[in-house]
């Protein structure tokens, strides 16, 4: 097992499900990955742990922009720094996974609340259109 660290730099790498795409790719190549947003530096820090060849495959896929798109989006423009040995504290992978999933779930709940408000606003706009005042329009999600 090897532990490597590298940084991904880019201005639009936050709030677009970039970290979940990194975690998904790690799972696909059979390694563990710890991806942390460093917003003040416009970076994502990635610690990858697994066999040497699998970690190299993971890194190569990221460098070559072979991340699965999420929510129909193309991956953002980014650069990847050189990979080096990780010599930081041991990572509690189980704890990280629970924290990561909780954070992603919280974002999803917020996103669905946002969508519900947008649907309500669209529904109200449709009801106000001329010619619709005599029809009963049912809300699409209620």
C-alpha cells in the first residue's frame, strides 16, 4: 500500500460535485481517496491510498481529465500538481467516509429545497398567465 498526495487547482472546482467524482473514480480503480476543498487556495487536496499501480492509474485519469461528469456537467478546467508521497497523519477512512456522505446529503437537501421553491415560483407564474385563469392547474409535485 502506498499513500500519495497531490493538489488540483482551478477556479470552478467547487460546488459542482467535483469531489464526489474524485471519490467515485477512486472506487472504480479500487483505491481510497480523501478529497478536501481548500477554497482559499482554489485547490482540492487529494490523498490517495492503495496499490502503487492503482494510485498511478487514478492520478493519470485525473491528469487526463477522465472524470465522470456529474449532473450532466463537463469537468471544470483544472491543473494537477505533481504527485508525491504523503507523510501526514493517518487517515480514519471510515470517519472520513461518514463525514463526506453527511456533507453531500446536506448539500442535496439544500438543493432540493431550492428546486422546490423554483417549481413553486414557476407554478405561480403559469397560473397568472392570461388564458389560464379559468383552468385549474395542479402543482407538479404536490
